[in-house]
C-alpha cells in the first residue's frame, strides 16, 4: 500500500507481479518488445506501455500521468487445446479480470484501471503457430512523493537592506 511511485519501472514490475499472482498458471509474464525476438513459454502475457500523457494533478504535488497499457495474451497451437479459439478467449478474460480494479499493490500512487477491454490480436495459428488477444486499459499513476506540510511554522522577520552606493558615483 505504497503512496510513492518513483518511476515507470516500479509500475511495470508491479503489473507483472500482479498478473503472475492472479494467474499462476502462466508460463511467461514479461515486457513486450516488438524490436527483439522473444521465446515464450505459453500461456504467455506480455505487458506493453502504448501511450502516456499528462493527467489532472490532484495528487499533492506529484506528477500525474495517464498510461495506456496493453497485455498481449498468447496461446500456442501446440498447446494441444481442444479448442484454441475458446482457450485464448478464456485466457483473455482471466487477464481482463486480473486488471479490473487492480492497483497493483500501489494504492494511493495508482488510480483504478479505466476503459478495460479485450480484442483479438493479429496472429493466426495456421501461419504463426499461436493465437492472441490483447487486453487494454488506461491507468493514472502519480510519480514522486506527496507534498508534506512543514513540521515547523514560519515566524515573521524583518529584513533591512541598507546599501551605500558611493563606489558607483565616480563620473
């Protein structure tokens, strides 16, 4: 129940841990990287940050950011499921349930997920050897420490500046 989130890495790690905890049967839960080839143990979920933008700051001085997230959900055709299409849809629902209302153990630094939905991925088992769905959501995070009031109260003082400017009068 942390009120402080210092960076995106902490949020990402919390999402990965949260999905692993909710769905322990997953073979892989990791970051999605479209640049590098990844070998996956299926069933698999790859987490991606797809977009971010400033959010309304209501957070005691912390930086508010809206994150658009995607969880790419994969099942291999070789998983020998009786119905691969039904299996991938069921797995997408489990991921959707894991995301719904989840603060990833960072309550106070992470808002509730919004616009949670699941859609088919762009892969076909006949060609690619696996099937996928994508679970997407938006979530506001609050980076940095919350402003804390000063432990002492300021007192009134009087400052008096009395400059002698003779050295500039040499014209």
